[in-house]
C-alpha cells in the first residue's frame, strides 16, 4: 500500500540547513520517495540558498494571521529524488535568516503551519500522514484539524531537539483558527501542544526516547511525555550516504573506501596544509558543531590545555553559534596557535574535509538526541570520541583492544575530565597502528543508511493508518 505523506519542516538539506534536522528531513524524504510513497515536503523559502533558488509557482494566495492578510506563494522545485519539495514564499517568513529571535518566530512558523491547508488544496490532495518536525511545525496538526477536510489526518511529531520548544505569549494565537489552552502564565509552548495532539511521537534514538522521560533530559516536558509514553518511540536517524561517503564525496581532496584507507592520509595532508599545522604525522582531532552549551565545546576548551601538555596532538574546530564559546575558542587558539585552529564559520566543504582528514572526531555532547557527525566520522575512518548519551550511545560502541570489537571511545562524564580521558584513550590506541587500523575499519563497515532506518518510519506510518 502506497501512502501519502506530508512532511512540514524548518530545514531541508542542502537547500536550507543549520544542523542535522536538514539532513534527516531530506534523507528520509529521499528514502520514502524511493520506496514509492508520495512525499510532499513543505518548508519556508528562507536562508541565502533558498532565496536564490527559483521554482515553478504552484499557487498564490493569502492567509489571515492576527487580523493581518499575509500573501504567499508556493514554489515547486525540480525533482531531485526527494519527492515533491515546495517552498513557502511569504514576506512573513522569507529572508536571508533561517532562524531569528523573538516573537516574530511564532508568526513565521504559524504561517508555515497554516499554509499546509491551502497547499493540500492546491495539490488537490489529502495526505494520509502528516509528519511534523520539532517545535517549528508542531502546530501544523492543529492548523489542519481546524479544517473539516483534514479531521481524520494522522500525525507523527518527531522531536529532533527537545531543548528548543517554541515558547511564546499565548496571544500569538489570537485570531488564528488554532484553539489551545494557554498555560497559567499565559504562554504557549508549541512543542508541548504538538505532543498533546500527535498520534505518534518519535525522537531520534531509542536511548533518547527513554532519556526524555526523565527530569535530567526532559527539559520540563518529562511529565507530559510520560502521560503519552505509549505513543513515544525512538528511531535512530539514517545517514544519506549519497552525500556523506568518502568513496564519492566531491568536497574532499582524495576519495577512498574501506579497502584503500591509505588515501585517507592524502586528505589529512591537505587539511593539515590548509589549516597551517606543521606536520601530518601528529594525531589530529576535529570537531564540527553548532557552538552551543548542548554540544560541550566548553569541555573541549577546558580539556585541551592539559592534553597539549601531556600529549602530541593538534586540533581543528569548525563551528558557529554562541559568542561565549566562539570567544573562548578564539582565545585558546591564540594561546596555542600551532596546535589549535578554530574556524568560526558554517562551511559545508570544510565539514567534509575535517571528516575525511582528521584522525579523531570529538563529540562531547551534554545531551544528543541522535547526532550525525559521529556516524559520518565512522564512514570516513575517523574515530569518534563521544559521550555516552542519546544517539551517541546507540551508534558508537566502545572499542575493546582485547577483542578488537567496537567503533570508538565512549566516555561517561560530561566534564573536562571525561573528555580528556576519552581523547587520551584514543591517542593511546592511535600509537598502535595495527590496533588503530582495526578500529578504523570497524567504523567504516557500519551501516547507518536510510535503507536500514527508513523501514521503521514506514512501519509507524502504516500502523497509524490501518
Ligand atoms: P545538530 O543537528 O544538533 O546540530 P547533528 O550532529 O545531528 O547535530 O548534525 C549536525 C550537522 O550540521 C552535520 O551535518 C554537520 O556536518 C553540520 N554542521 C554543524 N556545524 C557546522 C559548521 N559549522 N559548518 C558546516 N557544517 C556544520
């Protein structure tokens, strides 16, 4: 049975990307499309790439939001193998910034949610399943159910990052067709509203599905999630190997695969040269991340001076985000100019070059719903050093030098000592070439493809509609 899936999301790779959400929405759409489902993805036309992209105008119209008439048009993009992709172009949400701050975000994403109804009507189409991603689109279900044509629609809400919930003054819903009780302090939480109305709730790894039921990881939503725990499952994200595979990657210096890992060294040499390090013989630790508290980049800043004193290693960090962490990394790089390079940017090519050129990838997250970089690293023969949480715990197995089993270093404590232990353990193994090659090969032979993970979403959709 073929199903009709409407996916509404804030990011979609490579067009609109800030983090892993983009990789997952496009990777899943590509998989479902390849399996014969009709998948329509609706996302805003914002960010530089999408603003520069043209499409065929499918329909034009206007929405009423807070008494204001908001014009919009739907732009249909050419088929790139990910199903139908529709950009919502509207002065209410389009522009160079993907995310901004403040209550205008509510207006942007309510516009997106409300636009799902006219989109389905313009396509003359009734989806079987609505798949909403994160708080940005968690209101889409309520918007659609306000129309009698969509009363019976089934809805999956995927929580990619519970740390972002979309909390706004309740009045942002005034004069919309969406009716929800506000909280006593007169705020509305978009993600919480989505959780209350979804037919199925998923998060992006089995371990994180258990974690978010606890006060430590539930970010204030744990009791609500406990009430809906029968609807909650964890499905590990897949990897789009058409874009993240060293054998075919067009962004790296030299292609390689598990049978010719020697060519990985060419990538290290290129990266070492580009970054201005002295020698490609020194072990190289990389980190590619949004620089926010969640990702533990401050743990790296705290751990590096001790590691530099006791070990031979160089480190390259690519990241953008919170000025606190950017300043700390800038200062540390100034203190250790030969050993630490900090590239303060969002740079897709460099992200691939670090995956291919580094020996070790540090992922010291305080929490990590799934995490993709550790899975990319393994495919690129770069050994992940991860904290034991969420999807990191589900995707990386701590290596046992005795048996030769395992794919990385998994450390317990989200503190500088935990990370320092993880990195020094990896450096110790790095010194033994035979052991290291075994570890690298174990990671490279892992399969996190959508062919493995996608069927879990198919099962979920089918269970909802039958
Ligand atoms: P999250 O979605 O929480 O940011 P993930 O590990 O799931 O974390 O996904 C991160 C994605 O964003 C990866 O594709 C990674 O390569 C990319 N990324 C993060 N920071 C940068 C950056 N500064 N430059 C380029 N790509 C980045």
